[in-house]
């Protein structure tokens, strides 16, 4: 019998966290109002420190308000429970303590029967490790995760929460940034989009931006032309363009219309940048998960340097849409996806079925609780998809077939 449920959000923000928290509270209040709900503050940080709040009657009554906001009302953090040295350094555990044990014992002491984690693959698989530890020590815990990542790169989940909104927001961000193309002759604009290992968000944002272009009217005789507002290159980690040949193509565009606009995934070219830094004896900084701190190596600036001289740019602008996108409130499409997933997550929790809720690409896109051993990160964007190839062909980056 489920008596107490705990919620936590973890990792980077995505435009779904606030709404997912609200959706879980709403659904429990509707179908199991006697179940107590607590929320750990700042994800696994709050779990380690015992910092939690009770979802009271007011929060239950007003849970729908959370759908109007981005961010996370219960807070996030980047905490890796297997990186004990980092957690000791941050004062979250004492020297010699096993962080997994500390977190598991907190869940047991708090009497938690179900843990809902809203995060990426690290967040959800860590929760599964906690459940396994507790089971081995006499406390049954059901973990039901929800997939959060704007990169849309969780295997085998078709669509992660917040990704569609992030793409739409990145496209809106670009509408203003690309408006800068007439602020100087021969402008190079690089729009850097989030996406460490996966180019899905950059590709989807490009598609959304060009869909917006298709709804606009133009006045070419005065200089307001679609060609100048269009995207001229899309660079993602799954593709390795030849810089010299691509620069030659972009130089011709610069010469003809006077500006070049690039959509760049922040993960594109990272191996090359790291190799260049290490060869120069520079330190490559990494976070507690071992991920390269992309803001310290600046892929957008690196690519801008590679292209600027080659294409004869007089002025270069690099703008990042990541924080604008990831902290947004969920759009209509994501709100519907969140509702279906949170409803299903509660159903699974009440019948004791663990896993990460999502549409299973390996099982006919059925909405189900996917077992944790099948959850992995790093799903690559399929650059062979017709819509993506058609877009690249349309902008001249691929030859017409």
C-alpha cells in the first residue's frame, strides 16, 4: 500500500519540470488523495541533506498554477551519488560515507514508498540504484521516473518532456538574433543551441525557425529578403563537415547577400576543440559527471573563428539560446505530453510498477514504464531523416538528389 510519495527534479532545467510536478500532485489528489506527498529540495542535494517539504492542502488546491511557469518549484542540482569525493568536498556527505547509502537511508527514515524522479538518464538510473539498495536492506521502494531532457536523447524514449518547447523557444530566440544581420556589412551570426552529444534540438529549432520564415511576407526591394533571414548552415555532432569546403560555400553566400546565419549544436566539433586545447597544454574542465564544461570551451566562438576569416566576415556575433529555452514554461504540445505521462506515472506507482515512463521506440511507441536497465543516454539524432535532409538540401548544405 502506498502511503507516502516523494518527488524530486534533478539535472539541468527543461521546460517541463514545474508542470510535471504540478501534474503529479494533481493526479494523486484526484485518484489517491490520502497519499502524502513530499518533495526533496534541489534533487539529490536535498535527499542527502534531508531537506524536504510536505505538499500541503494549499499546494494541492493550486497545483494547476505550476503549469504556467518554467524552472522547477522544488529546485534542481547536479549531484552524482557515485562521485563521493565531489560530495565530500561540497559538504553533502562525510569522509568515508557511501552517498548511495546515505540517500537510501534518508528515504527509509522518511517512510517513502514511491519515489518520482524527473530527470535524464543519470537521474533515473541513480534512483533505480537506490531502490535496489533498499530492497536488499528490507525496504521496498517503487521508483517511477519521468524523462526530462531538451536534447531528446534518452534511449529508447521517443520524445522526452520539454524538448519540443525548447526547440520552439530556440527558434523564437533566433528571430531576434538573426535580425542583427543588417547591423553591419558582412555579418556572421552563430546561434549556439544546447545539445552536448545529440543534434536533435538544433535540428528541430532550425525546422521551427524556417517554418516561421514560411509564414512571413518580404520586401526584397528595400532589403527585407528571406534569403538574408534564412539559415545558411546547420551543424550538429552527428555530422562532420569539411570546414574548407563549407567555408567556400558560405563565402559565396556572404558575397551574394552580405550575411551568413549558422545554427550550431554546442556539441558539434567538441573532440576537435578538446584536442586543440590539450595540444596547447590547456586544462579541459569537467563537471562531477565527467562531462566537459562546454561553456569553458565555447564551441560557438571556436566555429566563429574557423569561419570568420575564411568567409570574409567583418563582424561576428555568437549568441546562445540555452538558458532562454530551458527555463521556459511548457508549450501546448508538451503540456499534453506531460499530462499523459504524469497520469500514467501515478497509475504505475499505485500498482507498484517501476521504470521510466515514455513511449517505447523499441516496442511500437507504446506508453509504458520502461525498465531501468533499458534506459540509456546519448541517443544520436538520425541525420538521415527525410525532413532533415530536405532542409539541408533546401539551404544548399547538401546537394540536390
